[in-house]
C-alpha cells in the first residue's frame, strides 16, 4: 500500500514533466512556423532591389545591366556610384549614369554569389546586353 502511493506520486510528476516539455516544444515549433527564427537561419534570403540600367557606350551602342543592392539601400547616389564603378571596370568611365539611365525595377530574393557580393561590396551586377 505504501509503495502504491509512492508510484502514483512519481507517475504524476513524470507525466507533468513530459507534458510541460511537450508544450514547450510545441510553442517553439509554432513560433518557427510564424517566422520567428534566428537571423542565422540558412533558409532566410537577402531581399534585393533591382535597378534596370541602360548606358550609352563610348563607341556607340548601349550597355544594359542590372544593379542589385540590399533592399534597405535607398541612397540613389550610392547606387549610381556602384554602376559607375562597374562602367569604369568595362572601360566606360565618364559615361552618364543618373535616374534617366538607371531606374528601380523590382525586389527579389538573392542567395549564393549575389548575396556574397552584396554583403562584401554592397552590390552585384547582372550583365544583360552590350556589356562585353
């Protein structure tokens, strides 16, 4: 009789422990489903703004390329500077690059090489036409 009471006491304590543990894991899983995850979560992707750019080439023709920057970057002069750096790397320094040549297009997710470049230097260029 004495042992039955002890067994019931520990049985209820064990049940309560596992019930609380299960509820805690359920709460953590629910928060993850709602988007409350760590910033280091590998499934998160960088949102980037894409600026569609058309610049006249020195020797004639047009260079069409996209400038991708972090979606939080709103400084247009900084974005134009990125485009001018790219133009200089292609021997097209001094060509005009303003709001007339470079316009916001859309926001998309980026990963891999694009995300690495934006993290390292602030931008990534996608060559479209006439860039070589």
